[in-house]
C-alpha cells in the first residue's frame, strides 16, 4: 500500500508530539531561551512536513527532528555577534566545539529533559507559572488540558505560559544544573510537574485515547532519576512509589478496543508485579508527604488480590489525612468514593452533594460521574442517568464519554 502525504504528515505530527519535549530541551541549552527553543523545534517540524513526503520518513525520525532543530539553533547562535567574539577569543570554531557541557559534579543531572524541568521551575517564576510552562513544553499538554488540571480557565493558563517565557528570558536564567539550596528550592515544583505529567498520561483529559503512555513513561523515568539524584529526600520516593503503583495497572485499564475497564472489572493478573514491588520498595523510603499518602492509597489497591479484598476503610482514612495536608475538593471527592465503598452509598451522597457547590468543580466531569454511580447503587436510576449524561457532556475524552453514555443507557 502506498504511503500518502496525509500518512506522512500524521507520522511527522506523531513523532513530534512524542519527541518535542526532548527537542526543546536540547535546543534550549544552546540558545538559552525557552521561547526561541520552542520556535526552533516548530521550524524542525515544518521542515519535516516539507521534506518527508518526498524523501520518506527517516529511520530515526526523532533524531532527525532533534538534529535539524539543533543545527538551526547553532546557526542562530553563530549569527550573534557576541557569540562570534567569544569564539574568536578562544581561537576555535563552532563546529570544533559543541555547546559546553555542565561542570562535572557527583550529583549532576545527566538527563536533558530533567535538566530542562529544573530550569523551567526557576524561582524567578511564580509557582503556577512554573508548572504551566513545564506541562506545556515537557508534557506537551494543550492550554485546555492544563486548565483542566488546574481547574482554571484557558486564558489564565495561556497568560501564565507567555509571561513565564518572557520572565525567563528577561532574567537571563542559565540552563544549568542547580545545586544545593537552589535545587532544594525548585524540587517541590519539579515533583508537582512530574506528577501532573503522569496524570495526563494516565487519564487523558481530551482525545480519542484513554491513556497517553509516552507521558507516563517520561514521568516515571523522571521520578526514578530524581530518586537517584536526591536519595535522602523522602518526598521524592513518595512520588516514585505512587507512579510505580499507578503504572503497574496500565495494561489492565483498557480493553482490546481501547475502551476503559473500571477498577472493579480489571484483570489483576495483568497488573505488573515488578512495578508493584518497586512501588513497595520506594514507599518504604518515603515519609508522610501528600505523595506518600497517595502512594499508600495506591498500595492498598495493589495488595488486594481481588477487588472485594480492598481495604476501603483504610483508604478513606488515608484520604482524610491527605485532605488535612492538602485541602482540595478533588481529594474530598475521592474520599467520598472510598466512604461509599466502606460505609455504603448513602453515607457518601451528602459528601458529594456538598461538593457540588464548590466553584472549583464546576465543569469537572468526575463530580456528576461519582454522583451518578452513588444514585445508581441507591436504585435512583433516572437521577443516575441524568448525572451520567451530564458527566459525558463535560469530559473531553472520547473513551470516557462512551463509557458514561453506556452507563446512562444501563448498558454493560
């Protein structure tokens, strides 16, 4: 079968979506400007769209895009008079000397992507701007997806990202490895970014697929790198444990056609026991941070051989402790689900109804979804149907929408 221009364009876009974060990270180290790095990565994408239909998709398309963007970055730097003067002073040429490496240190970050995350989480930016920028560039999330993660508006997120790029450029933030107190100052933002990137991969807010495995893999790899980088930081191990536990269930979360499989219906023989063991090991080194509590909750699920064996009372208690540490309507919604399993749907419905008044959950599809489930279990089927239909209208993910509409129609 012949490969069409449309097929090639789709291949280009797919590869770019997977590789864009790494491309931007590599280029940013050369041009020292996040906004320019993103533009050069886009230039490489345009070049691929122009050349690949005629020349064919290269054997290593990610490397082709990275090399193209890097060459353009080098060309840009070469044209800068200040850079030319520096080269003249050392009596060398750009082709002879690649961009200088960071100073070798025992605890250096040897991963471009992780280095980029630390740079984008510089304290010159407000915390929400750091996270929005990194999710956009590292996670490849759209402003809409980030807005849903923050439970805020798209214009607000867009403004944060634009201002963050300008602030980094204006401050001349170096793309270098942070050490000591500087690293500690950025660590919380880095952990939050890794956490949110994984979440978007684990349950995509939009699109035709429930999962975005590449995001989960990137986030899990970054969490493992962080664990090695700062082994004495319990919160890092808490995050790593959480992601290991969550990733262990990935294969069982979708059916043959990509449709969602609810936790109660998952084939637990398909859960990855190696990742669960890694999660247990990481959790043993974690403290009592929010990530550690979430990991403990995930561990309760992992230890249950059958769904019926799940210790829902313990999970409800852990969610209560989590709510004390980080008050959040989403945490309270999850606690209500655990309460419904431990004490029955009647005990949980008032908790969910109280959350319906929270403006942060307006438009959050899981609120009517949970309420629909409780009403269905209480035998209030017409009310449940309305809630499932409302939830379906709010989600941007096609797979979740189909599941919710099936539940509204009382179809398995």
